[in-house]
């Protein structure tokens, strides 16, 4: 699935705890992609030993995002410095640097996709005319939950 994120779709990170969440938005997400990949294993029928079948294993889900921000993103928004800190935390945290994330829409009849993830990679930022742009990848570690927007 590939979805341009504008006013109706947003990516947020929980910088609080699961019991007391503190959701922060990224200032401007300009591209967004969720990808799933898996491997298949060939298996044989126990009865005949001749029938071939395949089972799926190692489901891997990642989110790739490109974000833009003003050079001074303002309070309440996630900045490049924050994302870089989250990525470093993945290396040092005993919990694996996992964060609660959600993708939501405020569109009527929309849905929220919530999951835990860690920051797998972050690209270098570049600045042009007061706008900073950077990319990052998330590795999803829980099964995403889809819930209707209240």
C-alpha cells in the first residue's frame, strides 16, 4: 500500500507510556509506504508424500516515510533530532527501542492503524530554503490493529 499523507492521514508516535500515551505528530509527511514481505516454505502431504504445498513464514512489515519540517518545527511535533534520538535508542535500549505508532485519518468513517515499531534506519537530512527533509524506516514488531475512528 502506498499512500500520500496530507491533511487527512497522519503518522504519530507515542512518546509517553502505553498506560498514559503522549501522541506526537510529524510536521509534514510527504510520502508514506507500508510493505509486507514473507518467505514460503515447501511442504509435502503426510498422506502421500507427493502433494506439494506452501506455507508462509517470516512475515516482515516495514514503513518507509519521508518527512518535511520547518527549520524550527515548533512544539508538539516530532523533529529530525527527535527521530535521530529514537533511532539511537534502538541501539541502546534493553526493550529494543520499541515505540507505539499509529497512522490515523480524521476523515469520517476512517480507520486508525496502530502498531509497535522501532526505527530501523534514518537518512541524512537536507535543508533548502528553511525546509528540512529526511527519510526514515520503521520495522513493525506487532501485528497492526485496525480500528474505526471514533
